[in-house]
């Protein structure tokens, strides 16, 4: 428990260290990490897109909650709680749960805000309950809240369910008879109900006092780990810092003192507003450009001279020139964006450098974005538009309206710049790995060093590998072994961690190519991931200005030995998926993958995420296959939450690197997909469709 508490506070401190120092929307959070008083909810919400991390303690109970304001009205939470010696005096009990909170109506001058909530609707049911709650600010600093709840919320002052007048089935709440992961539809709003309520008083802009009448009696915890409550009333004070941190101290149920720490961040607002990159070069007068020495030489020397100057100037901007040609009033370049999260920023800087370098008679610049050595999208910019819009307040968006955006297949005649290929790169760096939710030790870690190397003999062909050496950690010390009745394609992960000293994470050859208009191809072979070797082939159809992309992938996978070197185990399988990717608008994206998984099961994975213009991404996925809930085991089906944050969001410095974490409540064998690096949608998407358009605000930056 002590390790769990320290890890909880450590994660909170980490969140604080990477968050904007500007104040975000102040919404009081409860011990459950959702808008509320102490234990009881309010009809509040976070700012649209906000993320909140909360850790709270009440006696031996510790709760950690990640909450995301999915849309202006819908909020979702994932919670991991330690219950103390809940089932056995000598052990801890750890519980996972999910919540949804929906704002039915906003508060106005007359009516309160009203919200509907489901707590722990897909977990063990320890916290399971539903509620309908109303909140109203009766003065600018005083808010009143009242609500009715079922399940966990009906522990004190229970009364007959008022919904029983609609159907007698609402009168009785069935016994919980599901495993973790199953949604308990038949329990929602069933059985006895009870009232709860409270007040919130903003003493100052930072200091808040709360008081509530709680209908939760903690029935299960009180039998094992908690003293019996002596009062239904809770009181507390919380102080919110301008950084977004919120500390609360509470008197709970008449006999305990509780503590809460919350941190709220707004992904749409970077930690360093405006960024810290070097300003783009100012446009030079055409007469100055025309008088540059390379533009006065003989035609042959002029082409070579301009190309080499262009190459050097683009390198200063974090852009690699891989192709160049000039014909008449048109110049074509192929580039690799090495520095900027927004592809449009790389295009804008390239166009400005071209305007400051190339002959004054060249009027049109064709900039082709390439990735993994293949051309993706070509953007055509007129020199006159750059000059006209340089100081326009809406210059970036006007330039988008005037730019021509097309698929790059067959559109570029830019000759390859000498010396680009072959090339070799390598790097030596530390790494960290974490393992979450082991019931014996919910937070495990591994620290070590890794060596990366890549050789690119020609455009589109990459041979690369990664070698890792663990220095310290406790992932491999886990004692639990798989009880899966399915082939152990993922559930033996502890054995891979324990048996490997120096491990080959991957060692692959990759070939990327363009089969035709709006088509992209990839072939990968070798040691694809820590647990599987094999071969993978993929094709993607993705029109340049489309919201929809379609893909297909076929893999042959052979299981690797536990030491993660060159040996293979006696298990192999053919897998594959067809995929659809769709931009739903307003930053929301959906993905559907249908096919065969590593354990031989057939099914589909649904992924929904929200992406912000600065690259922050928050999402969730769920996989359902023909494996039954019983055969799958604990968790019932594969699911998880993921967060990705560009390094530039944290530091303000230009970077294409992304840090992220996937939170899986449990890792089992059903619904396990082969992990292949550089799947095509992730390679192509930053340079296509709305992904490119949404970043166009940085075209002139």
C-alpha cells in the first residue's frame, strides 16, 4: 500500500511538472476525480477537452482517477483504487472502474444544470451506482447541489425507487453476477434510491469550502478495512493554485481525515504558449534575390548553386532537401520534415526559403512532403501569394485557400539531391518501461539503455534495429503466471521480461512504395516486435483531401523465444485486418479494424480519439472477438485508454517526437494484435486531409 501511495503522489507530481503554468478552468473535483463535492457528484463539468488526474485517500482507501472531458457535455473517467485489506487481512485489494457523466442541460438564470451519471459501470461493481443531480449557483460564490442515486448511492436513507411507477422491474436491483469488463445494463437505475446534496462556497478565487450529506455508507469497506461511520456529513477545504494543482483536506463521516490532490490540464494550451522556435526568415525583395551570386552565373552552375544554397538554408530550418528541379517559372522540391509537428509549418518555411533563394523569375513552388523515403503530398504555393500575405492578419488561412494540394504520385520531377542516400544513423539513449495493474504490485517499472541504428540504402528502403539492456527494475520479478486457455501470445509477458538480459526489441527491413494514385504500400520482415518475428504487408488508400482512408494488412507471425534474441518458439499464425479510418470532424477520429488476431480469434477493434491541433491525442479502444468472456478471462475483452503528447507541447521547442502511454486494465491473449512499426496510416496521415489543414495556422510561423 505504501508503494501504491507513493506511486500515486509521484504520478501527480509528474502531471504538475509538465502542465501549463497558466490557470485552467476551476471545477471542484471529488474524491472520485469527477466534478463533485467530497464523495457526492455535482452537475459540473471540466473545460472542453480538459484532462484531470486525481489521487485521494480515506483511511486505507486510495483512489487514482484519470478524467477526460470527451466533449462539452460528456465526461469519462478511469479509476484504479486500493481498498486496503478488503478481502483478507494480510492483503490489498485493487479495483478498476470506469465512469460516464453526461450534462443533460446547462445552467441558466432560472434553471440549474442537470447531469446524469454512471459510476463503475464496467468494473467489479464495488463502486457501482447511478445518479441524477442538479446544481445551481445561487450567488456568484455559492452553489447548491441536490440529487438522487441508486446502487452505491442508496446506502443511507433508502426509499422505494420512484421509477417503479414506470415498470416494476425498477423495484429490485439484481445481484451483481458479472466479471470485470462486462457492462451491467440490468442493474442501471434499479432497486432502492436515496437523496444526497451539499453546498460549495468559493471563499476566494482559490479557496473553496464544501459540505455534503452523503448517502454512501461504504458497506463493503466497513466490513474489512474502515471504521463504522459516525456521521453522514463531510466537510472540506480545497485550495487551487494558479498552476492548476488543487489540494484538499476533509473531515469524513465524523471519524476520519481525508486528503485529495488534483491536477487539471488543458491539452489545447501548450506548456510554453507560442513556442520557442526560431522565427522564420523574412521575405527578401525580389531585386535582392536576383542579385545573389548563384542567380547571376551560367544556367548549369545556377541550378547547382541554387540547389546547394537551398539545401543549407533548409537544413537551418529543420528541413532536409532530398530532391530539386527548376523548369521555366516553376521549381520543385522534395523535403523531409525533421522538426515540426505541423507539416504545414515545414511547407511554409520551405516556401519562404525558396522565395529568398531562387531566381526572381520563378513564380510557382511545388513542395512535396516525403516520409520514409516516399512522396506523400504536393503543395503548390505562388510566390506572389507569399509576398501579398506575409503581413496579413489571416495570412495563413488565406494561403490555404490559394494553395493547391494534390497527391504526390507522379506529380514531381524533382531530381534526387546527391548524397541523400545511402545514409546511416544511430543513437544511444535511456529508456523506461512500466507495467500496470498487477494485483500483487500494481506499479512495476524497468529502466535501462538502448542502442538504435538505421541504414537506408535508397529511397523507401530502411533496415533498422534496437538493442536494449535493462539496468534496474522489477517487471521481471512478477510471480504470476498465465492461466489462459488460449495460446499465450501476450499473457507470458512476464517471462519475456524475466528471461531477457540484452534484448532485441526489433530488427527489421522495411520497404515503402507508391503503387498508384492515392495508394501507399509497405512490406516489413524480420523481428517485428519483442514477442513475434515474421513478415507484414500492407496497402492503404488515402486520397489527399479525403476524410476517409481504407487499408488492408496481411501478416505471418512466429513467436520469439523468451530471451528476445534470435530464437523462435513452436507457435506461428497468419493474421490480418481490413481497416477504415474516418475523420469525424471537430478533432474526433474513428478507426475500425476487422480481422484475425494472434491467438487465432476473429473480431474487430473500435478506436475513438480526440486530437488537438497541437498534436495532443486522447482516446480509447475496445476489441471484441469470437473468444467468449469466460475464455478471455479477467477483463472479459481487450480495452484501453491512450494519451499521446508531442515533445514540442512540453518544451516549446520544435520536435516531431511524441511521448505517450497506453493504459490497459489487463493484458490477455484474446484480441491481441501484432505490433508492427510504421503502419501506413500513421506515416501518411500527418501530410493528408484535415490533418494537414488543421495545422495550417502555423504555415507562416
